[in-house]
C-alpha cells in the first residue's frame, strides 16, 4: 500500500513571509544612526508628520475650555420632578418623583471621582475658579440631598 503525503503549504508561507521581512540590501542592515538601542526612546526625534512638541498655553486652555463647557452643559447639578421636569430647589419637598436632572453621564462613579479630581487640579493650576466650582456644585448637591433621603428612607425603608 503506497501512501503519499501532501506537502503542507506552511513552510512555503513561512519562507515567503520571512523573505518579505528581510532587508533588500546590505546597507539596510547597517544600524540606524539613532535607534532605541543607541538612544532612549523619549529622546529620539519622531519621523512622521504628526507635529508633537511642548503645547502652547493657549492650546491647552482651548482644550480645557472645550471639555469644561461640554461637561458643564451635559451634567447639570440639580434635581427635578420626573413627571413635570421642574427643578426642585427646596429639598424638604422631595417626593417619589424626584430624580437627578437627566444628563449624558451619571455624577457618581470612579470615573467621576477622577473627573472631579482633575477639575480641582485644573482650577488650582490655572486659578480659574470655574473648574473648582464645577466640582463643588456637584458634591454639594449630594451633601445637601443626603439628609433628606436618609429621613425618607427611615420613614419608609421600602422606598426606592
């Protein structure tokens, strides 16, 4: 009984891939003047069209303002009546329809802790009180709501 083995295409594929990876000339094998062996990566000049470098204060300010304005607009620090959408400012009048104002993001999570810390750091670094106030307003809202919700939960432990 004769038995023929089919040749696997794998060795040919590997050889082709290796040939593509090998340099085409001896000069390509010479080490570059600067590379990550001869110089630390952070000290190397990049060789692509993206312009990196020290940012200008105006550019940083522009980005900070864009982020702040967006977050301030989409994460209001207020509570509303879910049915009427009216803002509730007297927290002694909270009811079962009271919710945080609808927002693009929730105001409490690990990520928002990082955001608040960032806002405080930016406020301190720039002297712009808007960033500090942003954090203060949202955390104060929770601090002001807490006793009212604790009283409501004590009065009705099954309340949501």
